[in-house]
C-alpha cells in the first residue's frame, strides 16, 4: 500500500512539473507575440489551472488571432475581477461589439470608468455613442460587399494603380519553405496586383 502512495506522489510531482514547464513555455511564446503557438499550451494548462494571468493571456491570444468568440468566453470569466486594467476592458468590449452586442460592450466600459473615476473617459464614451446614433439615424447609405477575389483571410489596403488594383494579402497556398508570421501562424503579407476588370471575377488570376 505504501508503494502505491509513493508512486502516486511521484506521478503527481511529475505532472505538476510538466504543467509548470508548459506554462513557462506558453508565457515565453506570449511574450514574443507568438500567439498561435501559445494557444494550445495555455489551453492545456487552463484545464487544470485557471489563474487570472492564464485566463487573460489565453483570451488575449484568441483576441490577437481574431477568434473573438473564444476570446469573449475567456474574458467573461474575469468580468467581475476589479483588478484588471483598461486594456482588458477595451478588448472585452471589442469582442462583444464583434457579435453586435454594442449596449453590453458600452455598459462594461462605462462601469469600469465609473469605478476608476475616469470622468473624461465617460464623457468621450457618451460622445462617441451619440455620434454613432446620429450616423445610424441617417440610414444605410452604402452597401459593403466582398469581391469575388476575397478569401477568408484579410485582404486590405487596396489602391488603384493605373489599370490595376493593388492590395496586401497572404498567399492562398503557401509553399513548403515559406516563412510564417508567428503572431497568427499565417504566411507573410505580399503585395498583389490584378487588372481592375478582373477585381470581381471568380476566375481572376491573383497570384497570392
């Protein structure tokens, strides 16, 4: 019987050491902004250890890799913690806005500003809300749609250059030896140029 207890103690110590190593590695990756690589480690550690730092860092990893649903779930766990800074509440509100929960997002920011006696921030928040309501009252003046060349990734910074449309994008099919951006584990951005006449053509030849 004593031998079993000793084995259990040894196993427990080894498990704790492994978790500590995973956490240290996750923190190192997080500090380098290698968020995609840090996520699986934080997920593994948080299953057994849910400290404020672990939950917030995991939420931030999701936030910075644009997984706002998962980021919101982590932030919600800490929503009643009074010791978090404005950056946390800003990111939390952004995840809510991404889901169309604007009133809830503004409420969270207002409560934080009230608790920290930040009257200037409250005034700015109220002014921004009023401005958005005035803009919304004008009605929908534009219809924003993706082009046929758009992908699930972010294509942005489009400008017209002569008869071409030039924009920033990641490769659709990265090569085996292409470097990846450790922030989100995607390939680095390229400048892409396609004829304007093909900008909304599904069979457009866009080499990215």
